[in-house]
C-alpha cells in the first residue's frame, strides 16, 4: 500500500506542476471565468507548486506529507466549488475531482 500512496503523491505533484507550467494558458482562462484576480491566481499557483514539491519530497520524507495533502485537497474542493459556480460540465470537474480523491487518500494513509 505504501507504494501506491507514493505513486499517488508523485501523480498529484507532477499533475499540478504540468498544469501550472505547461497548461498555464488554461489556468489564465479558468481564473478569468471564475472572476478571480491575478493576485489570487498567483497565490494559488505558488501554494500548489510548494505543496506539490512537498508531496514529491514526501516519498523520501513521509513526515512531510499529511498537511500538504490536506491543503491540496482543500484547493481541489475550492476548484470543485468554482466549477459548480459557473456551471461547468462534469468533464471540467473531473481533473480536480480525481486530484481531490487522491489527496484525501494520501492524507488518510499518511496520518500521524
């Protein structure tokens, strides 16, 4: 089970990095449709990148994982809220929903 949790940590971490680095044009469009300002977008991006780094490093240092996984889950719950707010289709909800479930799974199995 530990290997699956480690895999989940890497998947969540790399997925967030991928979106915020290589799909940033999508992030810009989404935050604009959510009517959130640039400061909020930058705060969310920097926070998610830091949390992703901690999740990946947590493969070698497991004590770093619990709080970042809960915080990442919180960001994903927020993403779900905003997707519902603007009435996006389910397919738009799916990536953050999967990352939410993975983050909660990671948190559950890394509880102190």
